[in-house]
C-alpha cells in the first residue's frame, strides 16, 4: 500500500468516525420519564460502544470514493449521512452476528462483543436501534430529490434484508458442519458480506447521479471486492492471530464453517483473491484517474492483515 493511499484511507476513516459521532442519534424525548433515563443511557452506551469504537470503515470509504469518482461536487454532508447509514447497518449486523444464537463470539475489534460488555437483550436492542437510525438518517439528506432518497433507502434495505445480508446469515448458519460446494459458499458471501459492500458503492454512485453505465461498472467492481474481502477474511482466520485480527483467530475452523481455504486450499484461496482483484480493476476501465482510490482499495482488501 503506497503512502498516499495510506493517508487517504486514514482520512476517510477519520471523516467517517467524526460523522458517526455526529449522527449516531440519541434518546432525548419529551415523553421519557426521569426515572427511566438511566435505562436509555445504558442502551446509548451499547450503541456507541459498537458503532464508534474501532472498525476499518471500508463501507463509508466506498461511499466517499465512488461519489467522488462519479461527481467531485457531491455534497459532503449528504455523503457523510449515506456513509453513516451503511456503517450503522454494518455495526448492527456485527452485534447480532456475535450473539450466542448466531456465531457466539467473545471478541470484536479487540474488545468484548456487545452482549458480553453489556448483556444479550441490550445488544439485540442496540442492533435494532442502529438499523432504524440508519433509515431515519437517509430521510435527513438536504437538497436531495425525494426520488434519490427513496432509491437510497431501497438499495440499503434490499441489501440488508432477506435477499441480502439476513438471508446470507441464515444460509451461513445452516452450512456449519455441512459439506458444500464453491457455488454454495459464494452464495453465502455474496449475500452476507457482499450485498452491503455493493450497496455502499451503489449508494455513493446514486447520490452522485451516476449514469446507468457507471452504475453497472461500479456494481461489477463492488461485487468483485465484496467476495475478495471474504476470501481474505478466510485466509486471515488461518494465517493471522487474535491480537492482530481483533477477533478470535481460528473461529471459523473451530465452528467447522465452510471457507475458501477449506474448499480451494490456502494457495487456491490466495489465487482466488487475486482473480477477484483483477476483475475489480477490469470493471473500472471506463472510469478515469478519479477512480484511482477505488483501484487502490481493491489492492488493500486482498493484502490487509486484519
């Protein structure tokens, strides 16, 4: 990773972190009785614990980079809100993914998972609150046509629902201890991980008024990096360690979950990541130098160590 992209990545992360702090929302309400405020304060703490503390912010960066590649004059404020909406859905999914009924994980981003730091009910509700806040935030865009706002909401909800992330999680849970083929595995990850990454890219493009041809190119790119992200995750589950990952190393193997290295071998999985990276670059051939950050991001995804 070159130094200029490293600086860009850090800048995008700082921008997203700042925006998340601004837009996380709260429980201020004239209907809240004084003797109940401490319950809501605890829920607010759980939300902020899971949303603001840590994370690579790949999805917000995608929103920023795509919007800039399509139209450099895209509203910064609206891009921030769109980026935050996607990251809120991602954070909610991680909270629920870690629950005892799901993957039953103890660590996330180097810290106890939300249900361990608080309790299971609070974690579930924190995820619920993040999900609804994400949609609310998309209604707060300024000087944005209602047609565009509705398109953004549709993209995000479709990616997060049963035809995307939720459906992928269900198939993933049912694949534990099962022998599946590569098509089955890719279906899981196109839905569970890839759908939200594609949504982030599509939302950045939609906000920037991309043409149909640009939308198609961006979607092909995002589909490739979405799968590449999961392939690299599977590789790191074998090659990295808990301290570096910020989550339990070897967790997939311990649960006997199907992975790319399990199906393709470790070298085969690395070759698959490189192939997906090339597909991502090929998708961007019609875009000029303004898309260089997207090209660098694809390289980063398959070379990252956590």
